């Protein structure tokens, strides 16, 4: 079962426009990986439902994860690509993140994206007069964030030996802090021994999560469509 945590009731009985801006961020270096299949499934499902998708494959775009010292101050001019990421994440109605679990963390390229894009003035700020010791105020417009992860460690071993650092990172340290009230995360495992049938079933689950994860206020009666990939989905995560 996918894990969903609602911080508050978002619907409130008010109907919003169906078409929304959804930011989809992929962090995996290998084309044809299951992470790519997850991201493509999410993008296709959102587009089929009429949403505007802002999709970024960080490796394809050769995103530089190194945060230079001149970018640390809040009010500085950013490189065009970084500024584009900041503008899009600030205005997104929903956010989808896809990456493997590497050492209990996202890949370095995605961690660098967090460092450079989830920044003061874009994703959070402090009250006037607060030099940073207080509680940040979230600025993100998105009301839902969905994170898809892959792993080659069993849930039992991860829970007993490692805990779940990715849950703490994405829910508590990032999206809750940045004002996103609803968080939804799904871990697919074990990838390396999974069958093609299992991976196809997982992609169906991705579609259902996207459709019911409250990224948008209502499904609008769209029919669930399973995208069939012409190339074989890799067993690599």
C-alpha cells in the first residue's frame, strides 16, 4: 500500500480548475531504468488528464549539483537554468519526485538540486527580524508532493537496520518545512529480482497514485490508461 499522510483537508468542498501545473523531477543516470519508467508513466498520466507537466531529467539536462558560494545569499542573480527551476517549483500546483534509494539518500545530483533550488525566498523564508534561528515559513504553492523511490533492500531489513531516512528527508525536512500540506510516498522493491509482470503492475500503481494523490482536486472522469512501452523495462533501479 502506498503511504499517504494528510496534514489537513484540502478540498473544503470547493471546486477548482482541473488543469494544473505539475513539476516532475527525475534523478537517475541510466536511461531505460525503472525510475525512468516511473517518471514517464507519471508524466503521461498527468498529460492524459489535461495537466501542464514541467518535466526535468536532471542527468539529461546536465544539472550541476555543486552549490557555489555566490549563490548562498538570498537575493542574488542565479544562472538561467537554476532560476528556471526555482520559478517552476515555486508556481507548481503539485510536485512529483522520482529517484532510487542510494545509501539512504537521493543521488548527489538530486541532493544538489535541493541545495540550489529549494532555497530561501523560493521555498521558504523567515519572519522579518529573524536571522535564521526561528521556524521557517513555507512558500511553496503546491498542495501535494508525491515521491517515488526504488530499492533493492527488503522493507524488514530497512526498517530494522536503517530506519527510513528518505521519509524524514522528503516529508519533514523539505515539504513540510516548505509549506506543502499533503505528502505521499511509495517505495518499489526489490527491483533487481523483479519480473517484467511485477514492474508492469508497479507502473499501474504509479498511475493510480497519480490519479488519486490529490495533486488535482478531482479526477474529472478520465479513464485509466496504461501506457505500453515499446522497449523492455530494465530491471535496473
